[in-house]
């Protein structure tokens, strides 16, 4: 009888573990940055709950070599690494949770831990 109860308990735990879907990984919160739009107007963009572990190229930026985002504010629950190049390439800087980047911290892509 005890063997049956123990087996049933283990089988239940295994079944629940297999049936529970894996949680999608995302950084919770907002990551805000600024850039100059096509008309030269200063624009703010906010990423809400960005995915963790995936490189994110900033779609608002043109292919122009001098078009960068700046003045970032990491209000997510993960560190954000910003990169000067597309595809998370080139010089990088880590913005810890709650950190702000200056106007001089230029970037074109970001990845969240």
C-alpha cells in the first residue's frame, strides 16, 4: 500500500512538471531611449517587457553610419548591454537595472540578461 502511494505521488509530480509550460523569458519593465527621426525631430521610444537573451536592433534607426540612439533609461528588471553596432557588435556598455545612459552613450542594438 505504501509503495502504491509513493509511486502515485512521484507520478503526480512528474506529470505536473511535464505538463507545466516553460515560462517565456522576458525582462519585465521598460527600456527607453531617444533618437533623431527622419525630419531631425527628437523622438522617444520605449520597449515594454523586452525579450531576454535576444539581440534587438533598434528599428527606428536608419542605415546611416551616424544614426544612433542615446539617453537610455533601463527600468527593466535585467541589466541591458547596449552596442554601438547592429547585431550586438562593436563597443558595448552595460546599463544596470535603474541606470541611465548619457547623450554620449551612442548605440544601435541592445540585449537584456
